[in-house]
C-alpha cells in the first residue's frame, strides 16, 4: 500500500513538474504612440450678397447672407483669422461675423481685406459644427454700380495672442 501511495505521489509530482515546464512563454513589445496637433476648419453654404435698395435721402441698404462652419482642434489658445483674396472695390465693404465655439470669443462683425484679421479668439480643445457665419455687404453711393464679382474668404486656425 505504501508503494501505491508512493507511486501516486510520484505521479502527481511528475505531472506538476511537467505542467510547469510546459507553461506558456512570454514576450514583450514596446508600443510607441503620439497624438499630433489637429486644427481643422470647414465651411458650408453658398452666401450671395446683392445691394439693390435704398431709402430716399439715406444710404444704400446693406445686404447679409449666412453660412456655417465646423471646427476641431486639440490645442489650446488658438484663434481663427479671416482674409479675402483681394481687396474690395472702393466704397464697398465685405464683413463677416463668426459665432464662437464653446469657451471662445467672437470678434463680432469685422471688415475683410487681403490682410488676415482675428474673427474668433480663445479657442481651445473643441469640436463643434453648425456654427453660424454671417456676411455683410455695404456700399456707399460713391461706389457707383459694381458688377457682380467674387471674393474667396480664407479661414485659418493659428496660435492665439
């Protein structure tokens, strides 16, 4: 009986030893990661502005049109600037106002020219869409009749300050 117990104990010990030797091998790997700066803006809509009326004895009636924009940035202290590809004709002014995304500040209606101007400041880590853009067109009577034309508005996300 002792030999059976010894044989059983030996078999259990051998099985445990074999299981330990057959255990899984391990390997390690270093995974590199990075999140790059992301600053994206897009616009939608087809604004069209026409001045075609005035009140007698007063200036021309200005026109307005709207569109929307979307913004995504994972950086802090960003701003949105706007500029047009060439200046407006004499006596004609194109302006824009962008609604500010959460936590940012709109500059309100600003006159556009071929020099970039701040339209929204204090933009930080945001992703929002459907934000309003309002364009305004005004002209003095001395501008005369101005033929239909186009200006390309470029919006840029840059470092604040």
